[in-house]
C-alpha cells in the first residue's frame, strides 16, 4: 500500500515530466513503426512476387531480429552517433522482420484459383496485387503490424541509454537511484501504451477479417447447392455470375 501511494505521489508531483516522456516515447515508437511498416510491406510484396529473393531476405531479417537491442544500438552509435536518429534506426530494423514475414505469408496464402480467375478476366499484375492479394492478406498483415507496434513500444525503452528520451528515462533513473517506484512508473506507462495499442489494432484486425467481398472484382452471394436444397455462400464474379470459390465458415460471418 505504501508503494502504491508513492507511485501515485510521483505521478501527481511530476505530472508534466511524465507527460513529456510519454509524448517523446510515442513519437519514437510511432516514427519507427511507420518506417518499419512501409519498408516491411514493400519488401514482403517484393519477395512474394520474386520467390528467389524470399530466402535471402527472410534470412537477413531473421538475423537482424536476433541481435540484442542494446548491442544493435552499440553498433549504430559509431555510424549515426547518439540520439533519436540511432534509436529510430534500431527500432525500425527490429520492426521490419514481423512485417516482412506476415506480408509474405499473407500474400502467398491467397488461393491460386482466385488469382487464376482474376487473370482470366484480364487483370494486370498490379490490379491483382492491389485488389485481390492485399485485401485478402490484410488480416495477416495487420496481425504483423500489431505484433510490430507492441514490440516497438516495449523496446523503445532502451532509447534512453543513448540520450533519445522516452519513458525509458524514468526507468533508467529509477534504477540508478534505487527508486523502485520511479522504475515502476515508467514501466507501467509503457505497458499501458502497448496494451491500448494492441487492443485498438486487434479491433481493426477483426473488422478487416469480417470485411466482405474482394475489392473491385468478386462479391458474395447465396447459391443453392444441388442435389440438396441447401444454401452455401460463395465468392462469385459479378460479371459472368460464375462461382469461383466456396466460402469458409469464418468468412460467412
């Protein structure tokens, strides 16, 4: 109880300081997450279209992901110096891996029959990617974004070791002065930020997975399955009216 009172007192007395650290932490994590998201998405699309490059790219991404965060910062300091630039670069490198992996898995998981149907309708590779593969892979890609964002928020705490700011400053200061309440205050805010971000992205992920239709090409309808008088929902072409693929149970929700 005494510890909790001390934590509340710290938040009350140093409210502006914690707000500044929180804002700096959000800025670091957001910049790194956006950078990793864009780079990872483009790399994932590239290796899904050029399968020979998939192995080397995923291997390099895996190697980068296994390097301890503090070690990666140490290797970048001689090149980029200390501060936000080095922290954002390190966080971006860490965030690329889940984005590349999930983008690649989502796109390559799209059924060949759907792609073949789109090709038969005269669709270009760009149209197939933007209107077929990416919409169908969106759920898997957002799951990668969710994982990457939570990880980036957590790892951003080490940015304080190279003078980049963020809530890691409170954690580091609490450790150096043996103040467990200060350490807890910083850790709690990081955990809270990660949990809220995960919940919001989880809602987005569920919404995307429930999305009906494949943008611009196919739509859903209920058809009668013969010889039994039962109904089954299916993806169909709105132009030729042919059933292209029967829907899975979860897609019918």
